[in-house]
C-alpha cells in the first residue's frame, strides 16, 4: 500500500477508534472529554482524506476501499460504547454492525467481479442520521461526565435514557436494515453463479 497523506489520514481512524472506546468507557470526566475530541478528530480526517486525495491527486483503489471501512470502524466503536452504557440494546448494535460490514463484503465481491457498486441515496441518508444520533448521544454523555460546565445531570440522564431516544435509535436501526436489504436486491446478480 502507498502511504500517501490521504491514506495516512484514513488509517488514523483505525487507531483512533479503540482509544476513543477506552476513553468513553473510563467513566471519568477526562476520559469523556478525550473521547469527544478523538471522535471530532476522526470525523475531520474523514473530511480531509478525500479532500487531500483530490487536491494532491492521490486517489487510489486502496484509498476508496479503506475510507468507508475506516468510517465503519469509528462508528462501530461508538455503537459498542452506547450498548455498554445502556443507551441502546445489543440486538440493535448487531444489526447496525452486520449491515455496515455486510455492505463492505458486498462491495468487495462487486469489485472482484467488475460490477459497479453504487452508494444509494437512502444509504447516504442512513449515514447522515446515524452520525446525527451519535453526535446527540455523545453530547449527552459528555454533559453527564464533564467537569467543564455544571448541568442538571438528572435531567440529562432522563433525556438520554428516555423512550424518545430509544424510539429514535429503533427507527435508525430499522432504516439501517432496510438499506442493506435494498443493496442486496439491487445487486442480486452478484449472488448468481457464474
């Protein structure tokens, strides 16, 4: 693999993800502060790796493969953290993770068979709403643990663990599952023999 600036930015998310997870699960104010910073840095590398690849003419097949995989690793660490602090149940985490890595497998199969694999409009919306929820949940978790500002932690906890929050993540989980089924149907010829 060529270690271009863009690819290094992409690879950094693979290293950020486990550190982010350890920090968020530490239960300490400094850990939550660090987790927020790490996730923001990871999100920024996602923006700048593509920008850098185009600006420096460093676009490559390995970069196009690693970029979405690095995104999935980073968001997966957030979903696991949310399960471990009881924001969402395990079955939802499993559905989201299987879907995300399942599409990576489909993309790999498509590439090996020279089949163009489009990112659907609904999949782009899925990514957007997932990121919105992750930011929302991280913000509430940060408010529960940070020492930077004083807040009514009982009120924050009531919002984070409310039926409304559960309902939102349930809808996101079902929508995520739908986008995977859509990919399978649209790319069904990948499963035909020969």
